[in-house]
C-alpha cells in the first residue's frame, strides 16, 4: 500500500509540474519588437536583409512606395529573430512600416535605394595604394564613381573617391580588357591630396574567370566585342576573383567580389 501511495504522489507531482510548465510557456511575455537601425540602404536590383533585433515572428509589412522596394519577412535564417528581406527596384527613398502582430508595436524605417555597385576586396597585393583588405567599390552611375575604403578598428574609412572606366583594346585580333582607375597619387602610385588632379592607373584584366566578364557586361553594360579572342578561364569555385595587373609597373592586385561581410557595403551617406 505504501508503494502505491508513493507512486500516486510522484505521478501527481509530475503532472502538476508539467501543467505549471505549460502554463508558464503559454503565458510567456512577448518580446519587444526592435529593428537594428532606423535607416537602411539597398542597391538597385539587389537584395538586402535587415536584421530583427527582437520580435515574435509574425509581422505585417507595409511599403509606402512599392515602386521603389519590395519587402517580406525572412524567418530565422542565420539570425535568431529573422530579418526583413528587401529588394531594390529603382532609385529613391521610401518608408517601411513593420508591425509585430503579438505586441502591435510598429517600427518605421527609412529605406534608400542606391545605384548598383560592385565591391572588390583586395586579398593580396604589392601595390602601394591598393593594399590588402581594401574595398574598391565601382558604382554604376553617370560619373562612374570609385570609392576606396580601408577597414580600421572595425570601421570602413574612405581613403579616396575617384573614378573608373572599363574599356577594351584590340591588337592583332586579340581583345584586352582594362580597368582604368583615376585617383590622386604621387609618382610611386601612393595616395596623395585628393584635391589635386587625378592620375589614371591602367590595370590589365586579362585571364580572369568568364563569369566575371559576364557580370561586368550585365551590370555595367560593358561590350567586350568579339570575346572569343579574349583570354579567359573557367573556374569551378563560387568565389569570383578579378586580378588586376597595373600596366607599366610590377604591381599585381588580386581581388574577389565581396558579398557576405558588412565591409562589402558602402557606408550610408556616401551615395545619392
């Protein structure tokens, strides 16, 4: 009989604890809804994920001008509370209103759609200005702006703003692609006062992956002409490299197209 009562008491205790656990879970206080920032930027034709710092997983999303951006909720992914997935449709600014259905809290953020730009990350280099870890951003705008940033103490600092041009030259039926970078430099190629006249630095783009040439053609409208004569190679890896050899020098700059790090984006406020 004693064993029977002990078993009954134990079972009652376990049921009580289980019910209390369910009750606590069912009545859990919802999280406050917070976004990571009050304003964001996204490139034309590209997607960006704006992280949710805290929230409850079910949201209503309203776009003030849906001709500028398209937005939706991306559940979790690599982030604890998920993110707001935004695609830039055309240049402009609009407001995104996100409401957490659990708390009815609404957060409004400003979203700016900028020109497309290509981030080139310097991986190895013997160049006096284009050093390792530098970000070279080529902006697809009328001015063909080039922004050169270097990370210092977890901050991207602008080293210079210049201009660029992607061109081809044909000699003896061989097409050679070049990147022309214009920035203020001394005779050794080092950065100098940006107020002085910019010097043209000519980089040979020969021998890169075919996918890189396709990307430059689609995003920047580069016409390679008769590309069958242009020296290219096929690479099985997903990371796309763009090797730059400065003409008339011994400088070699190896870059790859960045896409996964916060450093691969131009800081807010630099683009129209």
